[in-house]
């Protein structure tokens, strides 16, 4: 696998995390770089960890996880997104989401499940797994960090709709992944 191919894979895997990071940035009142760093670290870490796990497990569980990975991603992202939209409708609630490690961990897992299948593919290709996970983790970290910053720039301008927008983004990402895996959407 060439460096260009590896970078393209890393970029493709990180797009969901980037979009979710934008949604998280939308929900922040004021950018807190330690939170943007933590989000980037979690998203990048999970995106690096999942291919490693997939690589280690190889094809042993391929038939169990691959057919349903899109349903798992869809369910997690939609549940989190619906919760964000519902929370935005509560009375006397600050529209800005509190930073929560539980929420970030769930989002990190949801956006990295497809990387597990990539890890299985890497084991079949006998790719250099350490180089692969380093590139995937770094690309995802950088894009997620800047996603939070970009999202926050828009969140300041659209305060009242920030949480709804973040929830809708998650639901749309989950739906897009599901439709791609079902063969209905080709992007």
C-alpha cells in the first residue's frame, strides 16, 4: 500500500469524526482548546485503535461484525443526535452542551467502528499496521481538532440553533453511512 493510498484511507475514515467535531464545536459557547484537543485525541485515538483491533483479530470475526457495523454506527449516532435535539427543546436549558467524556467516548466509538473493518482488510493485505494506525490517528486528530474550532465559529453566530444543528449532523451522518452500506447512496 502506497503512502498516498494510506493517506486517502485515513482521510476517508476521519470524515465522520470531522463532521461530528464540527457539531461539537457548534455546541460550545466559547472555544476551549483543551476540549478541542481532548476531542481530537479521543477521535484520533479510537480511529487508530479500531484498525489495530481489527488487524489483530483478522478474519476470525469478520463475518459477524462487518455485516452489521453500519447498523451499529447508525443507531449510536442517531440516538446521540436525537438526544441533542430533544435536549435543545427543554425549558431553561443553556443551548450549549457541557463537555462530557462519556459523550465524547460514545461519539469516538460510533465514528470509528468502520475503521475496525479497515483493520481486518489491513491484515489481509499484510499492511504495515503501525504506520497505518499512526497516519489514521494523526489525520483524524488534526481534522477533529480543527472541526471543533470551525464549528465553534459558526456556533457563536447561531447560538439558539447550535445544539439542534449538532444533533441533525449526527443523524445525517448515521443515515448516510447506513444508506451507503445498503447500496442506496454512492458518495
